[in-house]
């Protein structure tokens, strides 16, 4: 078992595929592993609060796992996290502002992790250890490189919306057409339909998600690919 940051090291030429730091399938596998873990945590009322490469474990069977929930935070009755925690460079804007006692128009909710997932995927695809490029992306000054698939760009853009309520939930992000299609290794539309069927089976076994958790099919993958809205930029 090793931490997955090693896999995205740009000095390792063996992990560069068509300009991306990790192969597209590997990026999808990281996304699926992290989002699946967050679905489970969210159902228990917890946010992870420290998603970063160092906490993504690469297992002996070549799968990924989300580790180190040491600063995980529960929500209160209003769905707001009870404390602030995380690592600089991976904090959502609202979490960053709460940690530094700055005014913020949005509460810190379970959706804070979705921003961190986007940051993680950006690192896996293109910007390993590159906070400058990510800052330019969030200021609408730079987009993800052309080598990054359009569907992945759309997924990342949907998860960095500065209004947390407009970010997809982990369950919604798992339905993203790019993610499902890549993991299926075939038709994206067919892969998405298979995922929808699986989700319906899960809902029948475990019950429907809480109100507000579901969105229109594929909505998580429909955001603009370029990045967050410039009107929302805070820094």
C-alpha cells in the first residue's frame, strides 16, 4: 500500500499519457473511490474535510481508497459542519474563510469535500503540486489543459462552484457521464444507463436519499468545462 501522490509525480515519465499526468482511467478510478467513500460518510452525516493526494491510498490490488478520516466533521441539525478543519491548498473557499474567521455568504456543509475532490482531480490530471495554476483556474484566468478530456473538465467545473448548494453531491457526481463511461471502458451513454440501473437497485435496497440530494440525470456533468463562473471569483 502506498499513497497515491506518487502516481501523479510529473517526474515519473511512466505515468504521463497524452499529456495527462495519470492515464484517464486512473483518474476515473481515483474519482470513483473517493466519491464512493464520501457517499458512505455523508449518509452517516460526516464530511471527510481532508481530501488530498497524501490521503489517497493505492492498495496492493491496484485499487484506490480514501484514508485518514482523522479530522472528519459531523453536521448539525441544519446540515452545517460543527467545526472547521482541513489542509491549506485543498480547502473549499467557504472552509478557508471559516478557518480564518473571514466573512462568507455560504455555510460550510458536506459539499465542502466536493471542492477538494475537484482540486485532487486537477492534480491527478495536470497540476501536480501546482497551486499557481489552480489559483489562476479559480480566478477564471486559466483552464485545464487541452489534453484533459472535456467530460473531466465539466466534472471538475461543477464541483468548484462557489455556492456549495450548486455543487453535485458525491452520489450525483458518480452519475457523471464521463466518469461512468470511462470506468465502463465503452459507450458513455450505455455506461451511464447501466449506472442508473445500478443506482435504482441501490435505492430499492437502501431507500431514497435525503431530500435535495438528487438532481436531474447527468446534471453533474453538464457544467461549463472552462471553470468556475468569473462572477463568483473570490480571489
